[in-house]
């Protein structure tokens, strides 16, 4: 009897797992790129102004127009609500109201030039597509059944024009899902750029380059368009004239032009997310070794990032920020950084906040010229081809025995690393960057006539503090910013160098994590940091109160 009961129980469990896998696969396929194309032919609607009928406890209000918005379904069931550029909400206190009276809090983004909100798609609405757009409401208090009349379908992040900018010579457009894979690009002649909300009467220009998520277009004649902010999209040429959905608006008068003041010789650009506790150390150290200006692309941080930036600016550090909320777009963000800053910076270093350039020959007397001494002398006309990019190899550091973020900070807290060099980072001459703006995070493609050089890792290296104490490393698990690096949650490319050995696909701390990746004791930068900035006390890192 007991054997029969166990067999029945095992059969029941197997059936549940089998049905669950079928449901999972059906659900996954329902939100693929191709299915979305079939479900949503009306990509280029105007900002949706839904009609909302709200019943209160004592009366029924007439249908009320809400704020015109677009909504985009982002990864991890995040909903981005983009407010019409013609509207400026006076408050950040909003909620997302979905059909069936489902409500979730709306968090205002840090983007000053465009108002956006993010909220979560309620669990009950995740079961099948199409996924309905929410409306923004001031408060859910006291609502009885509320009805959104004819809810629109949300746009999908995997097929969308999301950013655009005018330069003095062209327009740069950023889009997901057009060139679907790295190196598999539509030819420029197969695409147009489209300017204006009304697709039928929009202005069109030719696309000149198409690579990854970046497209460059000829400047349009906008005399027929009266709006200050111009909607920008892409269109497939041919009989279908299919226009890609877009939430990208650009101001034609806000053109990136050359400035009269001298360029900074060396700038550093990086993409950040919740790095407030690490930022001061990274800025102060790299300023010490020669970086003139820092450009930080904020990937929708939720910590005290802007407070720390403000304090550093008050102390004299040259820092600018760009709110870049788009998930898994590091390559596109770096392309944007390269073109947007080419008139203010000569060389740009692309490294992350957990990466520090180090030379064993550094001393207090020569520190301010360390990185600049690595740059070639471009006045030497005999250099053929000219050097357009300097490559520096990386050493990857492990947790070094720490179970939590070390009070000494990164430089003085982590001193044990893997033996082998892995990956590299670059310093790029912005005038040498190829017109396509193609990069693979570590380096850019260069124009003809320019070449890259790789420095001897024995002379200079990037200390990459990649595998930190588990709570810090776990925070990276949900936010991998590179478009062409697989998420750890996806069981693809198991042997990729971008994967963490032993981690798997779930953020569960591997056994013995504090002592992993420790093959070489390396105290070089730790000791240099102590020499320059003082030894950290037990109460906190020496960088906490350090200014210029």
C-alpha cells in the first residue's frame, strides 16, 4: 500500500513538473520578438491618453483624462512609464493603475530632461500577453472598482528606439532589436531615419551607419515640424515601410558642437548602478594618477549616488553625470559617451568603478602623470599608423577572506587575486573612433590609419576587484549591463569567461566563497594606497573624509 502511495505521489510530482515546463515554454515564447511583432502592428501611436472611470464610496466620477504616457515592459517585470515631453508633472507622488484595479507604486526617475516613472507589473497580469499599459494616478486610496477603457498594449524593450541625439553633422539613434545579434547588422541602405510623431507626414533621411544598437542618419530639414522636441525612429525600407516603435525624443537645437576652450587631455567614462559606497575611492584615486574629468552614466541608481557626486564636485573634482536608465546597454552607452564628449575630451578611458589602473613604478612624485605617460606622443609624424587606442590587461581579485564589505575600502581591503591575466580595458583617442561607434566594452573599432597597442602587464595593469565579498557580488547578479554578455540567470555559454566559476544560474553563495579566486597575494596597490592616502582605520576607509 505504501509503495503504491509513493508511486502515485511521484507520478503526481512528475506531472506537475512536466506541465510547469510546458507552461514556462509557452509563456517564454509568448513574449519573444517575433510574437510581439504579430501582436502589435500599431507601433507608432501617439502618447496614449487613456480614459479612466473611477468609482468612489459616495459618487461616480465622469471619465477623466489622465497624463499622456507611453509604457515599456522592461526585464524583470519592470514597467517604464514615459510621460509626454509636453507635460511636466508637478509631483513625483504617483501610482501605476492597471486593469482590474491592480496598483503598484511608481518611482520617479532621475532624468531631469524627461519625466519617467518605473513600477512593477502586478503578478496577476504576468500570466499572458498582451500586457496592458497602466495609467498614472495620484493616489489609490479609497478606490473601488476602477476601469481603464480600452487599455493599450505596452511596448516591448526588445524592439524599440530608446534614445537619439543631434550632432553638428548628423543624428545618432539607439535602438533595441533591429540588429538582433552582435556582428549581424542591417545594411544602412535598408533603413531610414524618421522624424516626427505623424509617420505619414514625417521627415525622412538616409541611415549612414548601422552597427549593434547604434545608427547614424543624415541631418533632416525640420522646417516643416513645429515641435521643440522631435520624435526620432527608424524605418525598414521596401514595400512594408515598417517603422520601429520609439520613445526617443531629441531637441534639434541641443546639438553637440565644438567648444572654444581646450579639451581635457584625459577623461574617464563608466556606467554605474548603486555604487555610492565605492565611488569616492575610485574618483579620488584616478584623479590622483592623472584623470582630468569623469563622465558617469547612471543606470537608474537607487542609492545615494547623486549625494556622493555632489560632495565630490564641491571638493573640486570635475564630474558630469548622464541619466541612462536603459538596461543592458553598456556598449550603446559607451558609444553615446564617445560621440557626446569628443569635443571636450581628447582621450577617454573606459573602466568600471571596481577597476583601478596601477603601475608598480608609481610614486608620490610622479603619480599625477601616471596614466598620461602611457599615451603616445601624437605630434610625432613618423608614427604610421597613428596610435588610436591603448590596451591595458587585467588581474582579477577575489574576496580575500572577507564576508562583508571591508571597512578599509576596496584598495586596502582586497589583496588576493587569480594568477592569470583576464580581459583588458582601453584608453581611446576619441578622434580615432570609427564612425560606426562600434565597441565591445573593452575596446572600440578604429578608423583606417589608426592602430591599437597593448602595454606590458608587468609595467601597468588594471586591478579588477571583480569577486568581492558575497553581499557586494550578489548585487551584480541582477544587473549585468553589457548587451552581449549573457545574464548569469541564463544557462547559456557555460564556459564563457564572463561567467563566475562555481556560481551557476542562481544568486546562492557558493561554498567557501570568501577564499575563492585567491592564487596570488598582491599587496602592491594596497601599500601604495596606504602611502598616498594613509592607512584606513577600523571605523572606515581613509577615503571617507578625503578631499582635494
